[in-house]
């Protein structure tokens, strides 16, 4: 115990111990403060934990050995009240090994400070002061949900609900006093909360009254990009494609790179996207990322293109540009210019020796993104004939040097019978007039396909005219998603890079997103009539069935009840039903 005021006690097994300065705290102890009490605890790894009046906390686990830096765990249970934490050496060595929890939620801490509260009236609340936190709870359907908070953000969990952002309650703000200060004796004591009048000291002795009803506001915290209310959490079947202009920061194992490394982020699996009422993306969660330092040239010596998972990607500041949303909301585009990207990587994705990227100032560069609600494969599987998708919206092309251009044209002609698509597009940026074209094939029922150029291979052709064309030519990719309930929309993204020299990064790269629309919904094939097979069986199918072979075979048995066989080669939901006896 570093600092004790008022009445504080420890329950250790069957014992109740009075607490004074220098009292030792053990694993398993339950520390309780009454309405007059408060205490600050100096943990073995240098962390500081402060309990406010009317609080109760159990030390479930705390293992730290300076001689074994890869080991260590801590778990603290807040039974009731308010606690403030400044983490120490344990979290700097072992990210994610420090957990705070209540009966309804758990909080992962990644080297930071926070205010953590738990009351029956408010549920569990966490306010991030520095670093990042991951609040996890189980919703009414029994599914675990997580939400990441960054400095200035407050997250609430109510029983049986997923975490959500809320405005910071007054009693949480009151507990957010400055960090511990050094005293003349060299010890650290917590500074008192700022006073505004002579009566504020008494008020600070206990938390302000909790709200009489639970908070329902969904306004995003000020540190998030955008100011409109959070609207929808979009699950993984709505894909975000996001081209970034920075890779992971070089670590000791990475050689210096000349130029730019790119990162491409795409939702999938358990990923989700938060958009606000202005159709701005507020946050991307649990999204896979991959480096696109690629192409025909060998990678730099010792370099491995990184693939991993970003737990949270948010934007702070900057300017929102090029907003586009089609009529049915299946394609949403946008671009953040300037400001800061806040990145929380999954610790399992960080390579040994890396310096994890936690934030990146965009400066005069941009991040372009597209959110696409893919058409169901069962719908696309029934399409026949051809459809032409034409340009209806786009973000401005931007590059790693801060240049902004114009996306001039784009069409995609799709032949659903032959399962091919033809692309023609053009854009201009920094005295480069680029054309993109090529033909690709795709699987029946697929909503996603694209074009790629890798040296002399691939199905994407990139041409350039203008004074700044790269003499070595260009690599790049274009990807599209058929979108909307009827498949009449299409969203796309592209990235183009001058072909890089062997062992080097890119000298630049250009990225953007676009939206296309068909003048009419794609044609749906008529239903397939039942097909009689042998004497007693009929085969039926849903739309889009593709029968590739059918032939009678020998009966399975001899006699009046013999069942004829049929060899059937078919794709997509096919049923075989016996007809009435004749």
C-alpha cells in the first residue's frame, strides 16, 4: 500500500485486516474502501492501482518476474466501485496479459492508463486515458462481442449486451485525475482531483451519483473521425476494401526500405465495420491486412511481407471527402485526407522485432475506402446473358506523395453465361493519364473477382501517357464486388504502383475506389422444369442448377420393388424425389 486515506480493509481468507501505509497485498486479497476511504497500491512491476471511495477489488492473479520477461499475468476483479490504473512493466513486456474484469465484462489492457467502474445502475464502464483497451462481453444471443477504445473514449457494458461507446459520465470524468506525482521522499502519491471551489474537496471524496437510468446515447467520442451519431455495425458479409499508404514501422529485423510499402485491409471472417449516420466509416474491427510490397522483383534481403490482423482501425481529425452512397446503400465510398490513423494490431500478428504501428499521421496523404454489400451467391448463380456496369461515383485517385487526381471513366461488361468480365477504366494524377483494361473469369455465383498485373503475367493491362509516366511500367490490381439485392450495382477498388527495383520498396503508389451501376437488373434464368429419370424418379432444382451429365444405370436390386439408379453430375442444390407408384 503506497497511500491510504480513510477506512480501508483487506479480506484475506477468513481474516479481515486493517490497512495502513506499507501493508503488503497478496494474490487472493479482497481490498475494500468505505465511503471515506481510498487507497493507492504499488504493484511489483511498477504499476499503480487506485481504489476510490466505496469500492471493492479482488487480486485474482499477479505474476511478474524481472528475470523472465516473457512470462507474467495479472487479473483484477472489480466487484463494485471505481478504480484507476497505470500499468507497469508487465504490460510493456506482455501485451494482453493484464486483464481487469467484472461479473459482466472483461477488459484487456495494452500498456496504458484508465478509469474502470462497476455499479448495478450503470453496468461496467471503462474510460481510456492513454494507450488502448479492449472491452469484451456476451450479448443476449450468447455471442462474445468486443470494442476497442482509444484515449478520450468511454465504453459501457450492460448485462446481456455488447459493449458500446457512450459520452463520459460525470463521475468517471471526476475520477480522471492526473497521474501520480513524485513526492519529496521519492514515493508516488496520486494528485487530488482539480478543485474549482472550497467545497470540491469534499465532493471528490466519493464518486458522483450514478445515473438513475442507463445511458443510451450512441454519439461517438470526440476522438473518433466524424461527429454524427453511430448508425450501424456492419458484419463481414459487407466487405470493406481499404488501401493504406504505410506499412508496419521498420523493426530491428527489417532492412531500411527506399520508398513506400503498402497495406491493403479487407474485412472478412469475424470482421465488422462501424458507420455513422453520415455514411462515414468510424471504425474497422478485426480485419485482416496484407502487405502489397509485391511484383516480379525480389523482396529486400531479410524482408517478409507482413500479413496479420488489425484489432481496431480508427481515424482522428482530417477531412472527409468524396462521399458517395448509391440508392440502395449497397455501395458506400469515402476518403479521409490528413489526420491520424489509430491502429491497434493483434499481438499474434506482430513479428518478432517489429515496432507495432499504433498511429500514423497521414499528413497530406489519404486513405480511400469502399464498403460493398455483396449480392447473394444464390442470386448471382441464376443470372444469364450479359450486363454492363457504368461509372456512377468514385473517390479521387491519390498517391503516396499527396497528389490528388481524377477518376475519369470505368465500365465492366459481365457475361454470366461464359463467366467472364471485361474492364475498361481511366484516371489522371500528377501528369499521368492511366488506362486499365483486361478480361477475367470468375466462378458461377461469385460476387467477387478482379484483375491483376504482375510483370508480364496476369490479366490487367496498364497504359500511361503524360510527362510523369514511369519508364519501367506499372504493376497493379483492380477488384470488384457485385452488390445489391438484385445485383445491379458494383463496387470496386484499385491500386497502381510503378514497377519496383529488385530489393527495393515502391517509389509511389496510387489508390482509389469507385461505384458502377447497371442500366437494368441482370437477367435471371427461367426455372428448370422437372426432369424424368427412369420410371419412378424426378429430379428438381432451384434456379441456376447446372446439369452436366445424366444417364440411366443398372437397378440396385432385382424384383418388383427395384430402385433404378441415375448417374448425375450437377452443381447447386439438387433434390431427388420418388414419384407415386404406378
